[in-house]
């Protein structure tokens, strides 16, 4: 294999991972746009979704029934969070709501493991394991398919929140919550829709990453991979999350391969954060974030 082909093989692998980073980050961005709060519980929602799906399949349900039941569970969880946690905290300082999401994270993790146990479970989505060749470039067929599903979901959500009436209401809430309420925007309904969308994203992310890593507590740490994506792209920008996810995925793989051998390896774990910090020095709001966020 030529050096150029090897470069493109690493680059494509990184971009495919980047699409899945974008998927996780998008859940955070949607919540932040609706409430101005970083949802610390998103990683726990990923674990909850994956455990429910695997648990239902272990009970003998076909995959499609397990998927429908898990989707219903995530929507019910989102509605319960809006009604029991967010609505009573309406109008409170954002730090209070953020602390509430930390409590939610612990509660959701405990609830999931109380129902389904703490054992590590394998998740087989039936994806083909054999790779494909593009010229002499090797590409994982499973990664290509999961990235394609993630990309379709990201595109669908982006169009939904850009072109629909609910999407316009979401942007109004994000710009000025009080003014949106005065204009008649039902804040409770918007929050319920956004948290439900975050639950759907958590379900897809849980299936994708659970198939890669196994369904285990470590899935909650996927949230840490989304943090540099949000920092780089901007906390309130959906296009920013898409671009930053691809950028983070590509650069971390290239850095590991081409720079890692000179610094002892392991650069893939911290390089995304270093890149995000370097960008924040010059653009505190990220590449696509609102400058008002940087002043908070």
C-alpha cells in the first residue's frame, strides 16, 4: 500500500468515527439550545437505551419489538424528566438545572443497572464484519453502515429543527426563553420534544457504541468524547457539531498514527481536547457557536 493510500485509509476511518461522535454531541447540543444547560445525563441515557434494548432481546423479543419498546421507554423517560425535574426548576439559575442533570445521571445509571444488572453484555446488530476495498484502501463495512445510519439521523434531526414549526419554536426558546413564553411558545412541550429527540439520539448512539464496546457502564463515558466536539463546534450549533465531529474523528486518528509514535502513543485519548482548547484561545465560542455563549 502506498503512503497516500494509507493516509486516506486512516482518514476515512477517522471520519466514520467522527460521524458517531457527532451523533452523541447532537444530543447535548439540542438540550443546550432549548435550556442553555449542559445535560450531564446524556451519557447515562446512552447506557439506559443500550441496556434496555439488550435486555428486551434477552427476554426473547425480536429485534424490531425490542427497538420499539426501547424507543417508547426513552420517550417516557424524557417526558418524566421534563415533568418531574425541568418543569419545577423553570426560571431557576442554569447552574441549578445543571446540578439536577448530574443527579439525573446517577439516578438513570442506577435505575438501568437495577433493572437489567451490571454484567457486560455483547450486542450483535448483525452487521457484516468483512471489510470492503476502495481501490487498495481498506474500509470497515460495519463502520460504514453504522456511520451511514448515524449520518441519516443527524441529517433528519437537522432538517426537522431547521424547517419545522417546532424547530422555529426551539430557536425562539434558545434565543430568549422569556420572550418566547410571552409570545405563546409552550416551553414544557418544547422541552419534552427536545428531550425525546435526545432520547432517540441516545438510543442510536447506545446501539452503535454498544456494538463496538459492549453494553457496559463505560458507555456513559462516551459523553466525554462529545465534549471536545461541542467545544470545537459551539455549544449551540447543530452544523458546528457535525463539522467538529468529523474534524475531531479525522484528526485524532491521524495524530495517533503520525504523531503518536514520537510521543509514546496514546495521543488519541487527549488530542481532541488539545485541539479544542487551541481553537478556543482564538474563538471562545467555538467555530460556529454564538458569541453570546462565550460571554456567559
